[in-house]
């Protein structure tokens, strides 16, 4: 775990240096940066365990520019086969927020990278992501759609849709739920299928700290999960996750 955390910290520092240099090439007053570090009990991506149901340290850096433009990176430990292959994930993204008659439209280019995977670059893949988010008082809803022209490990086209709803109970507590569906062309060829996932939970905040606890599940059984989606046991089964996060709202 120590060596994996060192990789994450090195990657985060490198990304911050790159993004900060890019930002100050323009008027510094138009730019800002934020970040966070967290530890999650079970890193779940769209309902599926990415680190063999073991705790994962994670980190993110985000640079905001003028006119709603942004770019950033996100890092986490991973384990797809029970032997720490790949041992970490380094994601890179860039996008733009626009106001659409009171609704936020976010268009994003997102790259999921697994630099030390034994399959090489075939494990990494790209998605185009679009989101619509609208708030009404303490209630907020987000619709997400995503498309990948070549899913991880030659999976072909990947399509994803998700709905998110959240409610701010108080200044320190919010409740949220997600419902999503993932399609990948190659899933049925490997004896599996597309799947639905869902989660529900709450987030408590105190100063720059937050604790999120939620129930996560999918409609895949163990055989369907192992056949295509993940090579570790019980990766798609129900669980309760906890994530402790330290936020850095302003880096410059």
C-alpha cells in the first residue's frame, strides 16, 4: 500500500505542476485550482469493485479556467485480478460548463489510464461524457450519458446512462442516490450482459472533511460479473462503502 500511495502522490504532484504552469500562461486571475484526497473502503466504479474490495487511497486535482473550462486528474489504487494488476488508475479529463436556461450543461473528454497493466495500453480507454444538472432549492438532479468508441481491453462500443438525485437535509448533511446502466458490445460474447447498478447513501461534512456512507449493488450475478466485467470475487455483489475525504478548496 505504501508504494501505491507513493505513486499516487507523485502522479498528483506531476499533474499539479503541469496544470499550474498551463494556468499561469494566461491571466492568473481567471484561474483557480482545488483538490482532495480520500480513502474509500471499497472503490466502486459504476457499482463494480475496482480494487478487490480492499481500501483505496485516492486523490484529485482540478483546475478551473475562464468561461467554464476546466481540466484535471484523478488517481486511485486498483486490483482487477487479485494480484494487483493493474495496481493503479490515473484518469485525465477536460471539459466545459455552460448555462442552459438555468440548467448546467457539462461536456467532458475523459481518459481512463492504467499505466502498469500487463495488457499495456489496451486496458486504457476514452469516453465522451455529457451531463445536465439542475437545482431547485435543496433538491438537485443530474442526468449523465457517456460513450466510448473502444471500451477497455477491446470491448467495442460502450454506452452509459445515469440519473442522480440529491437532497440537502442541512448545512452538514445531504442524501443522494444514483441509478445507472452500462452497455458494452463485447459483454455478451464473453457470456455476460449489460447491467444496471444503483446506490443510496448520505454525506456528512465538517469544515474541509466529509464522510460518505452508502449501499451499492448491481443486477449481475457472480458468474456474469467474472465472465467479463471484473476478475475478482464478489466484485459486483452488494456492499456498504465508506469514504473519508479531505478537501482543499483553493490551491492558488
